[in-house]
C-alpha cells in the first residue's frame, strides 16, 4: 500500500489538544472510547476499544434510526410512488456505505477519533472549520425539528385527553400548541441540556430503538389491517418529474445520516479494521433500509398522496396503538434533543477556545458561565423558531441538505485529499478511479445541498 502523508498540523490557530470538549464530541453514549494519549498503540492495535463487530452494528443502527423515519412515507409520495422511492433509496445506499468506509480509512490514516478531527487533519484548516460550523448548524436545525415533532404528537394526544374534535377552534389556553411545547421544553429539555456531560443518558438509546421499531410495526400493521375511517388519497405510480425524485433526497439523507457518529464508533471497536468495518456498516445499513422501507412503503400505501410530512399525524387521534407510538416518539426526542445540543455546544466551545488559544484547564472558572449562557441562547432560539415554523417538512428539507454534506461532500473531499497525498510517482488505474469517485461524491452532495437551499429560499419567497 502506498504511503500516506496527511496534513496533521493543527497548530495554525493556536490549537490546544485539550481545547473545549472536542475529544468527546459526537461520541455515541453507547461508545466506550477514551481520549487518545501520546504513545498510544497504533491504529491497528486490537486493544483500542471494547466493542465487538456485532455491538458496532447495533450502535450504528441506533445512530441511524430515529425520528427521521416519520417522514419517509411523505418522501415516497414526493418521489412518485413505491418503485421510485425504493430505487432512490437503494441507489443512495451505495454512496452512504462507501462514505462510512472512507471515513474509517481516513481515521486510520490520520489517527484521529472524531468526524471533525478527521476532516481537519486530512483536508486542512479551512475545510475543518467549515465542517465544525456545519455540525453546529445541523444540530441546531435538528433540535428545532425535535421540538416541532413534540408539538405535533402532543396536539394529537391532548385532543383525545381533552375530548376535543380535531381542528376545533377556540381551544383552551392550556391546550394551545405554543404553551404545551414551551412547558415541555422548560420542564424536561432545559434541565437535561445544562449538565456538562451526557453520560447519564447512556441508556436512552434503548428507549429510542424500541420506539423506532414500535412505530414501524404500527405503520405496517395499520396498512395490513386498516381502520375503516382511513381513506387513502391517490396512489402515485410514477414521479411527476425527475426533479420530484431529487426533492425526496434530503429526507433520505436526514434518515440515514450517522456518519458524524461513525468515526468514534469505528475507533471503539476491538479490531478497528477497514475491512471489518465495511461488513459492519453494510449490515447496519441493510437493517436501517428495511425499517425505513417498511415505514415508507406501508405509510405511503395507507394514505397515498394525502400522507402528512409526519406520518403519525395522518392517523386518528383516538387510536390508542398510535397514541403509544406518539408517546414513544416524544420520550425519544426529549433525550435526543439534549444529546444533539451537547454536540453543537461542544463545537461552539471548541471553536471559541481555539480562537482564543486558551487551554481548557486554564479556563475552568469561566466554563460554567459560558456553558449556561450557550445553553440558554441555544434553547430559547430553537424554541422560538419551533413555535413559529410549524411545518416539519420544511425543516427536514433544510437539515437534510446539510446531512448530504456529511454523507457525500466531506467524505469525498477526504478521499480526494488522502489519495493526492500518496507518495507515488506512477499512479495506478485504481488511484484515478478513487479520485474520480471522490469527485462524484462531492458533486452529488453539492447538488443535493444546492437544490435544497434554493428550494428553501426561492420557493417560499415566490409563494
């Protein structure tokens, strides 16, 4: 194998290895990995982590599955039916898996253990900063989406408890959507978001997985044995245009985005080898594909073109089995918000300390005040935006475009830079093929991100 010389000079901004919380950034609560020290064993050492290949599959599936599955029936409707939706998912899955393998390869080559550290080491300062800013924006937007999901599910549950007909006007003040979201956020989300560590939430992933599988089971069961009052809309069999197919890509990107968490998961394995990792992520993505496809196909065929962006909103409020699914989603999102906020806060903290050139051990006194201030600003901004942006579909479209950056653009750039850094005078055909594939990934990601951004800006303005 050709030698790889990857840029690992991180001192250009007065960087300190201890700055901020970047060593713990975006690590799954289920991943047991310690910050690396100098003199640590080589990346090929089997003693780097304690996670087996089977355990890594479960963790990757857990990182992939989440509230995003609620939008897959609407994505099938947007794409133009079952055939178009399945074809689109299968085609994108090849690029999604390859991006995960590229990140593992670059993690070994650079000896870095988190997503943004890999991008920084392989691609340099500018791309590293863009990556960290993208992570902050993505986690911020996802937190907004989580609050909207809470409001959507609470509206349905409260309608049953208050015995009010759906869509009835003149609701009491304590059943108003803005009040219920705010109350839930202040009582549960804010206290979970202030602590410095999130280790106490390490068992929340189990609840999230159970809730996700339960929602999928309910959607499939309701398709096989539908309620009498549910009447489907038009069942599309072909896309209205090619652009309609591409409009479904952001939702798929949002659903399958686990790349940011994948690097620490890879480094937590007993044997972090790229070949083994390829099998792990392939198995995990096939499982996730089955869940998303089951939800997407059955949800779309149940409601047709009339399906809501959040499929659970299409079911009657008084359906108790669906009400349990709504409760699962609310509980899952309550804990997921604080985890995503921790990730975004860690990026902001790391950027600030790196810019200041202050090691974290010298700034302990002000860390608490800064953390509380950052948490309050983040929390209040996401809450206000969630209260005035009730359409979850628009939020998913925007953050789905950002997810394309993590799935396609940054892995593609890492692959290109890694191959360009190889010390070989004569480049074999495989070298050119990999560089070309990296260019393809970057181009595809840029197209999805550009289309999503254009739709978010111009379509709403024209409307």
